[in-house]
């Protein structure tokens, strides 16, 4: 896929009522896997589509493409190395219409990825649809993957319990060693029982 080093928020190039192919946004940390939806809206029905995705290949690795639920019966040819998806829905009973998820992209964020927002853009190379299938001009909307710092690991219940046990043991040790050995212990005279020796 084409490497793009700039970081930005989602870019959109579309007009109201146009068929639009849009990439979503997602947040993750270095070394983790994220999934990015690709949706279509304002279309009369898609028979086939060829899409090309561009992203920062120094930060992100495209590891998978899966069909959206509405395109479960379609054929998907996924070229992960070049970031190209070809979806053929011509054998389905009817072309899919409405606002639906076309694809889901799976990215591996590289372990040395810097914190920042990285664009994932899409080019609609060809979209065929309509009651009488024909080429449709599609607007596009880029998405992004935002890499954030990993949260600090919280101590486990087992480790907290172990620490409590250690502190309790130290407290008992302090009592027996310090208080018993260094603090004076007062001796009180024995009080004879009443009437004793009368």
C-alpha cells in the first residue's frame, strides 16, 4: 500500500445525496490489532465494486478484509499487499441497497508506531450498480487510525492480596520486636483479695 507519513483527521469529499464510500475511525495502541469499517450510503444498489486503500505502511499493516453482513453472498478478492478489494455481488438475488457496511479492514499497528493519527483513504476505482447495472460515480470519505499510549498495567488482585499479607506480617513483627523489647512494661503490685489476711 502507498505509504503516507502525514497525520490528520478524516477527510471527506462528497455532496449530499451522492453515493459515498466512507472509511471509519478507530483507536488502538502500538502492537495491537484494530478493525476499520468501510460503509456505503446513498446508493441504488451495488452489483460490484473495486476499491483501493492507501495508508502509512510504516505504521500500519493490512492483515485482513472481510465482507459486510449485507454482502455475505458476494465474492471478495482481497489483495492485502496492494490494499485492493474487488467485491462481486452479481450472483446475489438482488443488489444490496441502503446504508450498509461494505467491508471491514483489519490492521496490525506496528510495535514501534508513534502516537498520532494516521489517515486511511479509499479510492473507488469502479462501482457498478442500479436496477440496470451501470458504472456509478462514488464520492469518498477517508478515515483514520489513532495510535495512543498504552495504559499502565493495574496490579492484579493476587498481587494486592500478597502486599496486604506482607504489610500485616511486618506490623506483627514490629509489635513483637520493637514494642515488647524497647517499651517499658509496668509492673503493678498485686492486690490481695478482700478479707485476705484479716
